[in-house]
C-alpha cells in the first residue's frame, strides 16, 4: 500500500497537537509509575505524529476516507 496523502491540513494539525499532548501525558504517566498506560500513550502519540508528518493514515486508506483537498488545474 503506497503512502498516498489522505490527511488534510486541519486533520494534520489536530493529529500533531494530540500526538504531542499524548506524548507529554504518557511521559508524565511513566514518571508517576503508570508504565503500561504510558507505553500505550507513547505508541498512540507517535502514530498520530507519523500521520501528521506523512499526511497518510492507514485506517483512512482502508475506509476510503480522504480529507486532503486536491485542487484541479
């Protein structure tokens, strides 16, 4: 499956913000002893940041969702 862009601008911004927030919360959870929850948060935050960086979401691709606006010339 090629990494065809399917994540739009606002979707990308939301994923980046949520990804950073999840990583911060997961780090705090790890420091407080919630290692299992922290690991889940780190994985989820990293996945959201990957989606934001590549503008590709595998779940969107499977469901046929595309929030990326493409202007025809």
